[in-house]
C-alpha cells in the first residue's frame, strides 16, 4: 500500500510529506513515477513530497497516515532504512 504522512517536516523553507510503500520499493518507485515525482526526491526509504503536492498524491491513491504510523508500517514490512550513524 502506498502511504503518505502529513506535510510536517520542515526543510528548504517549506513543509514536506513522506511518501512510502509498505509492500516494496518497486511499488513506491512506480507510483512516484506516475505522478512525475523525480528520483532525486527518494531518500533511503521514502520520497519527500512538498506540501503543495499532498492533495494530488492522496487523490492519486496514496493512503494518508500519521508520521508514526508510516514509520511503524515501514518497520513492520522490513523496508525501514535508517540514516547511517543513527542508533
């Protein structure tokens, strides 16, 4: 399932959502490509999506979840990739 959390991550003067899949990276990359989300937006296990694209991504079929739920689902699917050097 494709998941998106609310745009609550600040960076570069704007807010961002995280787009992820709890099925596979292939599913995630294919979904992102259909929306024209560039590959450079992929960060370890998710795509960063600017707040102004949130409604369009949900309309295209992404399921809105909390940030905590998104991480929980990634961990449960074995798809979570933590930053290097993290605990």
